[in-house]
C-alpha cells in the first residue's frame, strides 16, 4: 500500500479491524482532472446530490445547507502526523451521551492540522477522560510524557448539574487534565473554521485533516448542517445540534476559538484572565500568536 501513498485522488486508511480502506477518486486519472472533463461528466447527472454521491464519494448529504460548503475532500484531507516540536491541541466536548475529543496542531506554515478524534458513547466524563488520556499516551507518547499538550473545552463544562457535586472541568482537573475555556459565540467559531478552509491569496490552505477523522469529515461533507429556522427572525447560520456529528465539531471549535484572536473572555477555573480582540488570549502558549489574520489571509 505504500506505493499508493501521496498519489492524487487516492487516500488510504487503516480501520479498527486492521483492514486498509482505499478511497479512489476520479482525479486519480490525470485525464479526468480538467475542468472541461468535469463539466462534461457533470452534465450527465440530474441533480447535484447524485453527482456528490456517485462521483465525489459523499453519502452524508442531509438535504439541508452544509455548514462548511467550502470543504473539499481532495484539497483538505491529507495523511498527517504529529510534529514533536509543536504542542498538541486537544478540544473537549462534554456531551452526556457522546463526549468527544479532537486532537490538532498548528504547523510551521500556520495551517490548522486536525490529526485525530474520539467519540464516546453513554460514558461518564471520568471514564471518558481516562480513556482519552490512555489514548494520548499510547498514540502521542512524546507529547504525553513531556506534557506538551494544551486542553480546551466547552464553557458549559464549568457548570454543576444534578449528577455530580463537581463540574466536568473540576473532575478533569483532579485527573490531571487542565482545560482552558472561553466564551465565544458558535457563529464566530464556525466562521473562523470556514475562513481557514478557503484558499489564501497564495493558493495555500489554512486547514488540513487526516482521513482517520471520519466523523468530522462526514460532518463537513453534509452530516453537519444548518438548523431549520422556526420563524423568519431565526438565524439561518446556526448549526443543527444533533447527537452525533455536533460533538466532534464542537470539540474542534473550542480549539479554534481559543487559539485564534476573537472576542471573548478566557477562564482558568473561575478566574478571568484576558479580554481581547486583536491578540490571542493564550499568550503563554505562543507569545507571537496573531492567527486569524495570518493563518486565514483575512484581516
């Protein structure tokens, strides 16, 4: 399979059963990469949905508007690996039925690289945190041993509920996972990710994702959609919070809103640390971070 790595239009992924799944796109054939060929082939399909399913290998179309219509599997999906010299960024979502973790890095080209994801099922935050820590230790030993990992989470994780006298963030702190959080609107986080996915002026991208992040990718391709407005005044740009795709998407968003300049307040525990618009609140992570402009190419 190593001979297929790096070929345009070909993506390989080893699944949990140790089988290698090969995704073969029509662009693997050089003659099929031209816009002229694509337009001619597209004319033979009655609907965009048919084209997406049969030619773009996208079976997650939900019938409503995608949150990330600019996502392109052929452009954004790349086999990635963790860079030892750069920190791991871990985003936590505390969904009761499906807690989630997303693992990413920002590389030396100012590209957000999404490396990995985990999704739990009917599991407590204690057990899921333990599972995630073991996963990080097993798959990212250098970062785990050196504690070169930054954690970001849902502000709601700092709220108590009737199931425990401790908040999710307090429980994690007792387990050695120190989660930062910041209050930023959902729309703002979504728009930063959308901008990252767009081409910069030099044609480079500020967003890449590993093919093993199947739930996130399926969400980008159509599983994660806009909510249906209930009246004329309702927002058409808010995502529909389902009980599957939204958890990993939220985990990614918590990384982004903490690592890129945005309105908001950063908290460690209950203490307010920083309020800003033009500079990253996590200056102790990276003194020179000014990401939203430099990474996305949008000022």
